[in-house]
C-alpha cells in the first residue's frame, strides 16, 4: 500500500493544519531544495532534500518546468529556470527602493572598497535585495535574492532590533543605531549594518557593509558605521522618513 502523503486526497486538500494546498507546498519544497552552491540536482538528490517520492517529484516538476521555474538539463539533472528571475525583478520593483538605495550602495562601495548590500526582512529571514561589489579580487560576494537566518550577522541584528517586535536583547543596537558582526555567519567575514526608515519610523531594511575579516578590522568599524549612517540618513530622508536619530548617531561616532 502506498502511504505517500500527497497521493489522491492530500493533493487536492485545501486548508488543514497549516493551510494552503498540499501539492503547491510540495512544489515549493522542490524549488527550495536548490541552493547557490550547487547549480543542478539529480532526481535522487531532490528526493533526499525534500523527503518526497521520486514519482511525486516527477509529476510536480513537469508543471514547474512548463511554467519556467525548473529546467531539465541535457545530463538529466534539474536546475532553476528563468521564471524566478522575472519574479525577482518584480519583487525588487515592488519596494520602489532601487532608485534610492542602489546609488548609495555604489557610493559606499567606492568609498570603502568593500561590498555593500541592502537586506530586507522577509518571512523570518533576511534577504539581500540589492548589492554592489568592489572591483578588487578579494571581496565578500553575496547574491541578490540570497536568504540568510536572522539570528546571525550585523544586518540580522538591525532587522531584529528595529522590527515592530523589537528584540529586547538588542537594546544597545537600538540606542546606537548600528550593529557589527565578526565571523557570525562566515568565519572570514566582518560586517557592519544600520537601519533605513520611511515615513512613521517604518523600517525599510538594513544598509550593510561587509569585507574580509583580515581587512575590515576592529579599528575600522567606527569608520564603516559612519559611512553607513551618513548614507542611511540620506536614504531615510529620500523615503520620507525622519533621519534625526540617524544624524545624532553619526555625531556620536564623529564628535
């Protein structure tokens, strides 16, 4: 007897304990199995990562392939298709932030010589919405759309500290308006991050600078935070927010 949970009734069910449609949830789990470090996956690896039967994956992947979310390669492996890129561009445009944030990222990277990025809070994770990398050979490389946990990293601290809930463990971050991290996600990376606001003190995201730990040293953190706070004040003002507290934080770093 086939006990696969998505067969027949479950494939059609709507609602249930978590809500939603079971087949759609399984299709999304297939997409989530793909990671940046591996360009393509075999059917067996997809089954291992998702916990689904191969027969289930083949049924669902036929629809995903038809819609452009997955593509089958000549060697029989599977890779992400072009459709997520189109949706990613729509996602970025929906924030209406690129015209404000991207030129500032270019300025930050030019001034600091390090990678600059802008993270947003999305479903309990921090997502790279925009990024600009320096021309130097050794640099921190992050991809737009990459998703990271909130519990680690300077940008994670900023998003947790200034979200509506406001992590009570990060009172010091809220007071100084910047956060740093040393090898929390990547042992060879140091990062500094500050918040950007819109009207009514709405947190729009975390403006972040990151670089190799042997180059972005403890002595450089205050200068990095100053660069970020200055640009965050510009961004906040452009988005209709009040940048007074950001400017005050900048003055404390540069009395």
